[in-house]
């Protein structure tokens, strides 16, 4: 992998870049759609390509469960298995430490929209333990959501699975911290993440195992504590990773800028920075201005399957009957295949009838909208406007 910075903004920390991989080049900043189980739900590969998606991110934990990394490796790796010709990332499984652990226990998600109030007492203390996963110093024991069997995932296991999957960019195994942890818990989790980062590098560098085309990104944690974020950024930066992921609980959206301001100045500016799991439309311009090169998020695909379309005029809920009389495209300013060929009344009918095609048409549109939005921001950087 090679990363070349083409231009730095004089108005912000935004930068234009080219990320070169063995499966093609990526213009950055770039949005990364989430293909958890080696698929963008409801779409085939040709349809995903039509949305201008440059790269996808799949999930180590879920692909380990089914169909298993050995089957994918024997099929020629993820690219051939899913017939995807462009670059791929594989998440390490660290997010599942949170989502299947404290996230499930507290009924919360990663972004503030889904978080409890700090006043609810749902903070995670130094001796707190999730009910559904067992976090140990050498890794994490999960109960398989498929058959209930015990699954162990640690830094060595995560890297070896990702090597078998064959993605272009893989991530170190980490503990994604829950929202509002106590300082003591955040410190303990950070020490684990740092030990696991060292172990990931050792496993990755084993010449008999590593795929030569792969690059390994280290993940910065530290929750909402400034000194821990700075400590993590400095430590991960010192290890020689090919790039960086900023992960963990970014907490309230108002804290996102602070966390990135604490973190990014301590990272090698010549290496790419990926923001894990953040990307509401209202976030995108800001995170690019703050210096992020790539970011992944399930928002466009998740909302599409629930009947929502993102447009230049705001979000449309196609579940509402008012759209049954509307003959306009989803967005008159959009040139995606959905907007060029279908109207709101038909798509609303499909969504209300719970037809899969409605979800597909919205997914195509939403991904195209996100990718086009980021392309416009790239052009803004190029012209000195961002």
C-alpha cells in the first residue's frame, strides 16, 4: 500500500490523497460502505459499483462465524469470493467486544443518538464486566450468535483470520470501549489494546503467514479522556503501522472534534487515518475538515432498509403515504440509477408493501448520495474552498 497526499487545505486540516493498493487506487477522503458479511445488503456487486463506491469494509468476526475464513481462502480470498474488483478493508472484530458485550447489556450503541444520559448511572466502572462476553488479557470469549458455542478471539486469531480473508487493509484487534466508562476502566482497556497492538504486529510480520499485498492499521482508543487519547496516539504511532484507525466510543457528537484534535496531531501525517463507524451526513464535512481520510458507516444502508432516503433537501421517509402521490424522483439533483429510472410514488409503494426491491432502490440511491457528497467535498478541497 502507498499513500500520497496530493493537496493540503489552507482553510482546515482536510487533505486530498491517493491510497494505492493491489486492487486499485482510492481517492481520499472517501466514504467506505459496510459489507459486514461480504455483501452490501440487497445489492449485487455490479449495483454496488454503480454507486461509485471505491472500497468496502467487511467484518472479521461475522465472516469467521459463517462461512469461515478457510472456505473463503480456498475460494481465492474475499475479492474472488464476493466478486469485488476494488480494495477491501476487514474490521478486526474489536467492535463486537463492545456491541455483543456492554452494548448489549446497556442497550446502547456507539453514536450519541443511541446513548443513555450520563445521569442514568449506566457508566462502566473499573470492575464492571459484560454479561455476554468475557474479556481476558489475552483476548475475548464470545458466545456465538449462530449456535451458542464459545468462540475465542485475540490479537493472533484476528490477524490470522484477516490474513486468510485477504483484504487489502486489515485492522489490529482492540477493545472498543463502551460509552461513558470510568477513567479506571478506560485505562485498563487501553493497556489491553496496546498490548494487543504489539501482538498483532508480531503475528502480521510472520513471513510465512502474511499476504504481501496487505497493510495493517493500528487503532487508537482512550474514550473521552484527553490524556489517554494522546497516550494512545503516540504509542500506536511509534509502532510502525501502515495507517491508523480512530476507534472506540466517540461519545457525544460535540466531543468528536475534541477527540480528533487530541489524536491526529500525534500521528504520522504521511499515513492514512480511518474513522471507524462514524458518518451521519451532518458529520461528514466536519470529520473531513478535521483531517480524516476514510470513514465507514452503516447509516446509508441501514436507513435504506427502513425506508429512508437521503437527499439534497433532507431525509425522506418513504413509509409515509403522502409520497404515494408524488411523481418526482427521490432527488431531482441526483444522477443515480434509482433517481434516473424511478419515482417516489413507486418506491413508496414498494417500501409500504415491504418489497425487497424498494430497499434495494433506496440502498443504491443512499450510497450514491454519500459517495457523491464526498466527491463534492474532494472537489471543494481541490479548489481551495474546504
